[in-house]
């Protein structure tokens, strides 16, 4: 009997959405427990990590399109969805099938039910995305940060490249009430030696991110200095 037949499909979807009741919990402990149980699928393929306040979805869509144009098989994890949850998990621009979604929920549910406090809706979605991309044998995955960066559940990867679009006041109860504090959270996606493409140009938040990049010896391509667009 497969894991997905242990529970009814509708029950598994209801279980996943019930996790929204746990609200927002920033931190990496729960996602690491979930991914450890799955053999850490996020380490099996290269990734591109996209953070920022506005434009993350557009950037992930464009990066996905460029990578696919080279002939690569590309996963893409985004949030929120517009019509159906399956939109969040795409391989070559095709949403995950209902069958595969249910199988992943069934896989992680027993692990999640042993975690106290339980994982959030977004943490479970993140785990599902990483496992799905491994099962689909992607060549690369483009991963959109949910909130912030430093303690976002997607921040368990060491990407091949990262991007921070811009900084604005958002989720101030979680990320801080100044552009500099929010920039420090988003700069958490910067990893040692990993190239960073940066769209923020205002002095305060820019200085925070550049300082983090300097600490990590991460090469930076900066909007207006190293590239432009139209």
C-alpha cells in the first residue's frame, strides 16, 4: 500500500491547509527535520535563490525561462498561488500533478505530526517542493523566498547564484521596522562565494547587503553599476 492510500486525498489536502492555523514561524529547525527525513533532497541539484520585497515572482519566472531555453529541466517554487496550490510547484512550467502532490503530503505528514511545535503551511510546502524536484530529476531549481531570507524555510540551500530584488517595508512585525533591518534579514540568502545579483540601490539597505556580501566574499552584480535593463 502506498503512503497516499493510507489517507484519503481530500483528507491530506485538508491536513496541509490546516497547518495555516499555526501562522508564521521563522526558523530552520522544522524544515531541517522534514528534509532530513527525506534524505535532504535540496542538496541533489543546483538552485537559484531569489529574495526581495517586490518582483521575486517575476524574477523566478524569467530565470526559469532562460534556463529552460538552454535545454535544462527546471523546477520552480513560488508563493502564493493564484488559483490552486499545485501552481507553487512547477517543473518546466507545468504544475505538480494532484497524484504527486498527495503522495508528498502523505510522505511528510507522519514526520510533521512528531514535530512540536508543528511545521507551518509554508514549511511543509517548502519540503514538498524540494522532494518533488528531486523526484522529477530537475537539472536546476529556482526557489523564491517566502518571507525575509535569513530564517525563511527555503534558506537551507547553498545556491549556485542568488538574487535580491529590492527592499521595502513589509512584515515589519517579523523583519524589523526599518529598511536596514529588513535588508539584514534578506541578506541572509547571501552565501560564501556565491554570486549575488542585486537590484537595491538606496544607500541604507544597499550598504547592509554589500557588507554581508563582503563578509562572505560573494561577488556582486549591482543594478546601475554592473548592469541595467529596459
